[in-house]
C-alpha cells in the first residue's frame, strides 16, 4: 500500500485501508474503486491522505500501533468523560470524579498492552481518521507517543501508569474553554489566548481532587505547557523545576499538535514536526528527550514516497526500529527513469539520505 494525498487521488483508485470515524464506524470502505463523489467526500471530511493499492507496494502492510478496538474504546471514554465534566461546569454543578480513575485506568492498561506487543516504531497518521473533536483525538495520540517514549526510557510499570493517566487527561481543562475559541478558524486574540491558557490550571484543580488519580498525573495537566527557558505557562517554571513527566509530555503534545489537521492549519509530516522540536531543543524542550523521541516514532511513515540524495525515488517499505530516520526504501525510479523495484536499507548505505518527501501530504 502507498500513502497518497487526498488531493492526488484519481477516480478508480482503491483504498488499502478503510477511512474510519474515531468512534470506529467505517466512513469509506476499502477494496472498492473510488468515484469522484467519494474523493470529494473525503476532502469534505478533512481527510488529508489515505492508503491506496499500488502494484509496486502491494506487499507493504501498515500496522496500527494500537488496535481499532482499543482506539474506539479510548475515544468513547474520553468523549463521554470530557463531555460530562463540561456539562457539570456549564450548569455549575460539582463533579463527582470517583469513576474517572477506573474508566481511564482500564484504557491506559489496554494502550500499554498494545504498545508492548508491537515490535515497531510508533506511527500515527491521524488524518486517516475523521473525528468530531480535535481535543479527544489529540488526547489519545499524545498518550500513545508519551507512553511509547516512557517505555524507551525504561519507566517502571507504576511510572508508565502515572504518566499514561497524566497524558490522556492532560487537556481535560479545555472543557472549560468554549468551542468557538478552541476551534477558531484564525489567529486567537490576546484575550482569547489568555482564556485558552486557563486549561492547565483548571485541569490540575480537577485532577488533584479526584480520588485515585496520582498527583503526578495532575501535574502533567498543570505543567505540559511549561518550557525549559521559563517562557511557558501557567507558572513560568524553568529547567529542573519542571517535572520529568511534563517535559516528556511537552514534546509529545507539540509533535501531535503540528502533525494533525486543524481548522486553521494543515498537518505537517512527521519529519517536519520533528524539525520544530529540534529547533527548540535545549531552550524549550529537553534535548535528550527530543533525541530519544526521534528514535521512538516513524519519522518517514511506511508507504510515503521519498526522494534520495543520489537521484533515486522510492517508497518507504520498512522501519529500522532504533533508527527511524533511516528506513528501508523500495526504489522504483532513478534520475527520472523507471527501474525494476529493489530495496535499499538506509541504515547500511550511510551515504544515501532522504532529502524530500513527495509534495507535502494534505496541502493544497
């Protein structure tokens, strides 16, 4: 299968993977020829890219980092619980958060089990899913990235559970912010930005009073927008004043934010998102965490078309688990001429490098 920008789809192209709503329902089924009407519908749904059948890549299979069942249950739980918290806030009722710990604990355990059983780097292409709320999907994606990174850092089971809960609940305070501001199609005013910033403290206040929610999980909500140089919020903490969990979460949070479609901005590709992190490494983000994160995620997703520095063109066919910036590439073109496809392992051919991906996915 090959990853193709929706805007580049042609009539009769065939999807390799179905397009799903984040609740698990199938929006567009795989295995049937696409009509212009369906292609238009995909664009209307905000789907930036899809996987399609391709003769050169027909044996390339993309595996999900968590199962569809786990994703469906996680999104359902996040949606239900966040909406309940929002409704209590709107009517001024005090929330009884007794069930928060149980519901989210079950989800975290399933995510941990799925990631542990995976033998590959983490790849999340959220645009392959259509979702009702960015906050809900973002909360899940950040959890997957955070837990995957924490595993690389050899966290104990207790620590993985704590940071997993903190990650899935890090944006719970955003239920206190109006949808009009959160999903505004354009730059926020200074006043609107100040309103958005309250979500960190609001989330902390909610979680620190919730039975069986670790206090460190509450601090994930409180500190995930703090930055090493003290330029973050809400407290302007710097350096070692910021808890390690929050430093990890900051990296995962920003990466998912820039690699997800938003109403005001198209998604970046993973390698572009990583450049954002590296540009702030040592000042905004912990440099060691950024470097480890780059080895945790798939910088170049399987199925994406890439250009090499020696004039060759191919499709990423396999990841090198600990060196995701140097995957396997199935070459099918050299200096503009088609060639019989063959594999190149960039980890072994160190003089060869990816210099560009085919026209940035999801852009106009």
